[in-house]
C-alpha cells in the first residue's frame, strides 16, 4: 500500500458505530449563504436570489457589502403583490433579468436562486431558467437552484449550485481527473501544483473560474470531492457516467496525504514519486500543526451539525491535534462520502445525524466540553454559560484545505481556548 493511503477500515473506526438520529428544531443557516464564496469563485457568474428583503439583508450582512460596491449577486425582491398573486411573477422576473443583463454585459452565467418566499408561492424557477436561457443565448447561460432554508442547510447551497451545472456540461470521452468543490484560488493553485508534480493530469475543476474553462464529462472521467457536502453533485456526475474516487478529505497532513494517495493509486503513480513530491510539504504541515495545536491536546470537543465538515474535522483534531471528540453531529451522513473519514475516526464519540436542538443542547451542557463547534445562534448563549465556542461558518470562509493550511486549521480551534484562558487569567 502506498505510504499515506488510508487503510481499508481502520480498527476501532466509527463507520459501523451506532448513529443517534433525531428530528426536531434545528439551528442552521440557509443555503443562500453559499453565494458569498461561490460568487468570488465563478468569476463570470451572477447570482440572482428570488426572495424577500430579508434575503437581501442576509447576503449583504454576510458579505460585508458596502453601499458603493457592485457585487455579482443581488435579490429580485418579491413584493406583497407578488406574494398575493396580484402580479405575474414570471413576467416581473423576466423584466428584472433583462434589466440586469443590459446593465451588466460581462455576465456569462446567471443563476436564479430560490429562497423561502419563492418556494412558498411555488415560483417555477427551473421553467424560468429554461425560458431565459433560450431568450439570451448564446451570450448568457441561465440555470436555477434552491438555496431556501426550507430545503437546504448552510453548505447545501453550493451542492445545489454545482449539481445544476453538471447536466449542461458537454459530453467527453477523455480520461481526465475532475476535482469538485469550490476552493480559494490560492489553495486551488497549491492543489494543482501537487497533482502536477505527481504527474497527474489533465486536471479539471468544478466549479471552473469561468464558463470558457469548463470541461466535458463522460464515462472516462474520474472525480474527487474536496468538500464533504456535495452529495447531489456526486450523484449528478455519476448519472453522466463519471466515476467517484472515495477518499478522506484533505484536512491536515494525514487527510491531505490520504486524499492525494488515493488519487495517485487510481492513476498508477509510483510510491517513490509520491514520497519525493509529498515529503517536504508533509513535514512542514506536521511542524505547523505541532506548533498550533499545543492548546488543543487532551481537550474535549463537541460538534453541533452545521457545515457537513464535522466528521473530517473531528478526524483531524483527534488524530493530529490530540483532542477527544465527545459528540460529532452532522446534518446528514452519506456513507460513500463520509465513510473514509469515519473509518479513520477512532471509536469513542457519539455520532449523531440531524438535530433536535434542545436535546442536543442538554447533552452539550451535561458534557461541558472544552470547545463547542456550533452556529452563531448558539455560540453567544453557550459562551454566557462559560463554554468556549468556535463558529462553524468560519471554517467554510477560511482557507483550511491541504498541507500549507494545516497549521492555520489547528490554530482556528486553538484561538477560542487561548481567548478563554486570557479572560480567565489562566493563559
């Protein structure tokens, strides 16, 4: 087995552990939030949310948009007359899109993004996207997906967006690797350099930075996910004939090595070349983690379900930072996606799927973890009760993948413990 490749099933892993499944009140952001990183990634796209003023305020607050900025997202406001059925919402949407495209000729891809209000009145955005795409072809491609809090959780917005892109990608018979998931450009460039040094190529990306850079999909396409919340995108790619590569996610030194090693094994990279390419960045990552993780050793951590990153992060923190996970909550668990990380997560924590937030708060308060990972809505109340917290949303907005970010990832978790120690005078 290539050095660093994940074992078929780690002894004592959590893949077969009992899962606590609960359904009730939940505390998560809606999928509209994904627009904040997607609009930075797909540089010729515009995201038009068909929603209320509340949706607009959410996006403006999350993005920190200033009054004079002209970002590549906006909201087509549903007024009271739209909601009451007094206006033809489809005609109003057509007018708004025409005005937008006339003002912004740089737009090549337009996403109509559903919200809770548009879902409630059953506005057919798929039909609208098809009609508008024909009307504005070939200059602009119009697609639709839902970011509604009724239908999606925090990171499922990106999944829905990428899944909407897959059916319109051209057919290809070429044998190529497709890497799936939005990453910051600097992290993506590091990843591409590693794969190139290993002799792996050509490598394509979903999402691509522009429509011109998109690639075809077909039965000879291999794809690897970089984000653990892309189940619908994975299914859409498989329907196009592409084959998934199942691997732990590239968080920390061990996760990155396992992700690269799994891909390398698929395409026949020799062990000698793999070691030569990864030895130096692996060493740097281990050293950076050792420096940053000192406050984390022998501390306990509790994950509320939020970003879908919980299982790979728990694996990183327990195996590489010396923490003990008490509960690892996920909005949903997909065995084919999360199984490789569950194999490497040592037995011990309660694995939970879904949420009844009151019951989970009771478990958290009883456990009194040293660190709790949760959404912003729970963080302040828990801090008031003396529990240190880490906002789950920060883990999606911050570069945390691959070797060069491994130390930064550990530092994100160490920071609230340092802050708590300073406030208590024990640091």
